């Protein structure tokens, strides 16, 4: 399915080519093509994983998952602080969140879809296994959940030109990065823990990786905080570059005076 999508979407292929060339300039063209082809295949798999999220039972899902680092979440919650699980747009993020919800209550932010029917259905299905499914514009409700010690999935690695941004490095590229992560942690008093869902190469299941909290976060310096968030996502991307969703125009917003990156 992913390969079919790839063959039908030349503009998306072009975006992936640009992103990979920017982020992996030292790799050969052949090596970048290998990542691109695997990325599209993985995106195809992720579309089918959505049906697993929505319709498979807990008994069927639980044998597929290993969770590593849950003790970091437990330690933060036991200290009385909330938990924000900062992550990126990985191909297995949808099912990763569903699998995490097997172990603990979870709330998520979501971006409203343009198609109202699909948006309504997506909200309904996610609400069946998440404690809260919150519009990304409703930060007040999300902070309330964090303060009630509900672990919160948060993926800030997209281009949001209408919000407050700083340019922080991501895989060697100066990248417009929202500063909302710092304000969210400051307002809620929560710790920021990197979260990374990995689809096993042999197709046998998934590993949910949870790292210790980011140190000195928030620091009071938006650029330092944005750099720390990007570095936490970058670490996981470098481990499995074909499992990152490269089809986004992540570098669309450029520093003043720089030419556009995408056609």
C-alpha cells in the first residue's frame, strides 16, 4: 500500500528527497533512496495499524508490545509531578499511543482534520481508549489533565508558522520550532520525558521506549529548550530513520533572508 502511495504521489516523493538530502548530506543518493522507499512502505503499514488501534481487543494487542523505561514515568508521578511524553511523528505513533494506553491512562492532543466526517470518526475512536482527546488549541484542558497526573503525549515536530517559534537545530538544519513546549512544562509543572515507539523489523510487534526526563527543562531560555526537544526527537530518528514521517514540509518556515526550501 505504501509503495502504491509513493508511485501516485510525486510531489510527496520530492519533499522526502529534499528532507533527506538536508538531514543526511553525507549519505549517498542510493542510501537516501533506501530510506525513502522504506519510509513509504512503513507509512502504508501505519494506515493499516489504525484499524488495529480502533478495532483490536486489548487481549490481542498486549502480546505485541514491550515497554522499556516505564520506571521513569512511575518515578515522576510518585514525586507528584505530571508527565509530558515528548515525541515525534513516527510511522508507528498512532499505534504506539494505543499500546501505551494499555499500561496507563493517557491523554493526547490532536490536530483537527479538514474532512469533518473523518475528524469526527477519528475523535470518537481515539476517545474510546484515551482518557482525553484534546484539540491542540485547548491547552487549558490539557494542562488540567497533566496536573491530575495523566501522562500526556505531545508531538511538537511540525511546522506551525502562526505560532511563536525559534530557530533551533534539528539534524543539522535550522528549524522553526514552537516554544509552546517550554510554556506547557512551566504552566503544568510537569517533567518532559522523551517517548519513541519502534516497530520491530521482523513485524513481530513494537517497543515503546521512554527516556529519563530532560534536565533543566524548562530552563527559561526558549532556544535552549527548543534545542533540547529537537535533540530528543533527533536521537530516535537517527536510530530508525525509515520510521520517521519524512513527507511533512518540516523546514518550510525559514530564517529571514533565506530562500524557500520546497518548490
